[in-house]
């Protein structure tokens, strides 16, 4: 795997407002057909990467996270901690079989790791 940024995710307390704004502004196609409140965003049209809009937990800051594809999430989390970052959420396997984790860099910025199922 190339450690490429493969996905982005916007966390917001107002996901419908974000969908309306960015969908209208950029013509992004949004689908909420997953039953979890996640809105998948088709923004790339063959160039760049697609993403999503997720309802933020109460009190969580508004943010955008990049997701980087790695071959071994546990090894990447160990390396993050060795470099001064921290683990926000350990590896989780999603219903579609993909695996993900969340971390922060030493400056406090959150980002995700993923491995396809």
C-alpha cells in the first residue's frame, strides 16, 4: 500500500446544514443510505478523493479528518505514539469489512487510518 490519503470526513453538529451548503456550492452528490447517519459524499468526479459528513458527538469540535490507507493499522498506531501522537480510537472493523482507527498528531490534529476489507 502506498500510504495515500484515500478519504476525508467532516465532523459537524449540523450535518444537514453542511450537506445543504457544500452540496449547493460544489454540486456534490450526497447519500445517507447507510442507516448510521453517515452521509457519503461523491465529490471527486474522477479527480481527487470522495468523503463523507458525520454527525459529531456532543461537545466535539467541528473538524475535517483525512484518512490514510495503511497495510497494518496496529503498526501505524504504534509508530504514531512513538512519534509523539496519540490514539483516539483503536482499530475497529466496520460492517463492510474495512478497518479504521483514529489518532492525533503531536499538534492535536485528528486523522484516520484505514485498511480495506
